[in-house]
């Protein structure tokens, strides 16, 4: 009675390199009993996850896989004079699977967004905690470099891990301490003197930005000509 189903399943198996139902069971993790239910057309005893694993391994959709059972049920119904309900059941199952996949994708995307938000919040909190060090260290390092004999010059290599951390987080400095650059009020804070946009100014304390977001403006002084 189930010979037609078994024959069709063997064709699907052979198409992907399986020669026995036992090897198919081992490869998919679906029990041989579940596979026998499918061979017999007993869909009421089939588990959804078993159908999914078999359809993925056999490289056919769940609809195509159950169509095998559908053909058998239609033939049996024709003999008994009953109409098969397998098509509506299959359609409903496929809709449920689609809904489940969409919900899974939505939750995955939501989780990813939450992780990104938490990671950004962690970076912001860390930068705020290190604010004094970030703003003062480049100026102190610049002063030490101007006097190589100063004891502080020996401490500068200790802060290289901080530079690597900022680089990993995509945080960039806005000009170097001591640099003379055109004044930009959007990114520079004038400490002394007066300057118009484009005037030459000297950087006293570096600023920082992360991507398109400004973290701290660089502090500058007007250059007296």
C-alpha cells in the first residue's frame, strides 16, 4: 500500500547520495520510526522538526516532500470514495513554518540591534570615564617630547594600549597637539585670542570623534602674527 511512497523517497534519497533509509536517519538525526511514518503516509505522527530536517537534506521543500504523501492519500481516497484533506493541512503547515521563520529572523535582528546598542553604550561610558586622561595625555606627551631628558618621556610607551583601544573602537583624534591648522568652530574650541573660520590656530588639546559623531572639540589658540 505504501510502496509508491517508498519508491519516491528512494528517488529523492538517491538524488542526493543516500542508498538506505538508515543512512538518511543517521545524516539527519531523524529516527527511522519517523521516516517509516512518512513512508506509510501517516502524517499525524510526523514531527515538524523531522520534516524540516528531511526536506533540507533531500533538497526539496516541505510541500514537495508531503506531495508524495498527498499523491498516495489521493489514490487511497479515490478507492474509498473519500476526499483527502492533506492539501489544506500541508498548506497550513507551510504557513506555520513560514511564520516561525519570520519570527526567528525578527528576533535575531532584534538581538543583534540590542547587542550593538549595549556595545555602543559601553564605549560611551568608558570614554566618559577616561575623559580627563584622553584630553590631558596628548598635551602632556607633547610637552615631554619637547624635552627628551624629562623623566615623563619614559612613561609614554605605557599608554600605547590606550591608543590601540581607541583605534579598535574607531575613535580618531582631531589634529595633533602643537599642529597649526585652519580654524573650524564646529570642531575647534577657541581658548585664547580671536579667530575667524579659516584663520590659522594652534592645537593645545586634541579632540576626538567616532565616525560622524563628535565626542570632544579640540582646544586651540589663535596665532598672533
